[in-house]
C-alpha cells in the first residue's frame, strides 16, 4: 500500500524571485511522513539563488521552457508522481498539455500575477493570445487546479479569461521562517528617515511614481532601492532629474533584505499590479509599516489601514502620506504591525493549505 504522496515541483529557474522562493520552500517543507518531494528546474545551475536541501533536485540546464518538453515528459513517465506542481503561466500551459498523457496524475499550476493588468506594462502576450489562444486554452483546461496568490488574481481569471471558479484555489504566499521581527523603531540618524523599496526594476513596479512623490519631500531622508532589472538606467536617470539621486542608495542584490527592512522606517510600494507582494508582506512581518498605491494583486488583503500601513490613489496623496506617517513614527508599534500579517500568512498556515490541496487532489 502506498504511504506517501509523490509531488514533483517544476520551475523555469531558481533565480531570485517570489515564485522561486515559495515553490522551492514548499518542495523542501512538505511533511516528509506524508509526502515525497522532488524539484525539477528547467534553467541553468549557475542561476540558482536559493539553497535547496533535503529534497531531490533535478536541473535540466535548458535555456527555454519549450526545450524541456520532452525531457520533462520522460522524467514524469519514469518517476510517476501523484502530483505535478508548476509555477508561472507559460510553464503551466505546457504542463497542462502534458497532463493529457497521464490520466492518473494530477497536474496543478500556480499563477503569479493579475494578467489582464500586467499585460499593459510588459508588452508580453497574455493568456488569450499565448500560442494563438488555442494552445493556452487547451493547456489550462487540462490542469486539475490552478492556485492563485490573491482574490484579485482569481477574480481576474474568472472575469477576464472565463476560468471556472471550481478550478481555482486561492492560497497566499507565506512569511519566510527565517524572518525575525524588530523589537523597536530604528532611531532617526543625521541622514534622516530611512525609506525602502524592494523589487525588480520593471515598469509595472512603479518606481518612477515613487520618485515623483519623493521629489516633493522637504526633509532629510535616505531612499534604499533594492533590485535590478531592465528599467534600471531609466529609473536612475529620472532620480537625477528630480533631485532624488542624492538621497538614493541603490543595491542591485543582497541576501540581507530582512536586515534592511528592519532598519527602515517605511516601506514604499509603487506597483501598478502584483500577484501577491512578497516584499511588502515581509516588511510588515518584520514590523516596518508600508505605504502603497491602490493596485490589484493582494495589496488590500495585506494592508490594514492605520494598523500596518496605508493605501493611496495619487502621487500627491502618496507624498503627503509619507510625511504624515513619518511625523507620527513613534506611534507605530512593530509588534502590532507584525501580528497583523503573522495571524494570516504564517508558514505553518500556508503549508497546511498546500498539503490539504495535494492530499485532496491525489485522492480525487
């Protein structure tokens, strides 16, 4: 009698990113008395940004997801998992197509963004146009379930792409176990308040509108911007034009993100769209309040107005709210900010929901 459920996790790469962090964490953390996990990475071994322990790791060293179609098919045929779990849209489509060949295996995808909004900033094809639309529809149709990170994401798939609600399952991202809360608010130094943004330097992340708001401030501050990406030069040049560059500390990559979040006074979120904003969640978790623009993708699920941060609609409001928050910095209690998210997004809670999904799917 089979005692463990075999789960094969598949990612395009293990580069630094929210999907990569969450899925690699799941692969390593499922209850080993109930599950046998393995992690398949399509990309290069040289791109791995996360340590993977206590789980079988398969690296294909393929440059494109499509090039991995046959190797993955062979691995599934040989290993015969009960569950195949993939993340990111184009990979989900391909795995849905592969599911046609394996009637006794449940294929589950995990979506990463609110697609109908994201396409306005990336210039990439969306679900409707991917592969002429037909391949995408077939692929998603044959998935057993599709995990959404937020209610906004699930509603978008139902309303814009005609997904069946029964096929969708909303499971938020977990707070990393290695994260530690700060005990008190960081004292304000001679350089002023410490403001921080963490995220890829891409159009949809809205760094430019954060800079516009910062340009209106008339008191000392440091702006720590962690991340790299295709919009780096545009963002840095705009910071110079606005007079923000002299306040800016740009860090392309660091493994000390949690430390920077703890030392900061306020996290700034500029995104036009998110899937479920990990860095914003992690800022709240360490005890640092956040200020975000109103945008789809779980932001309003995380932020509790006046408890762990605020949401505003315009650049003018954003600038004014920064000043209002910092003037009353002493009124923020790190433990209260932390508790607001730990009670909803702890690793134990999120892991339990994934385990329930895998057990239910394997038994269906």
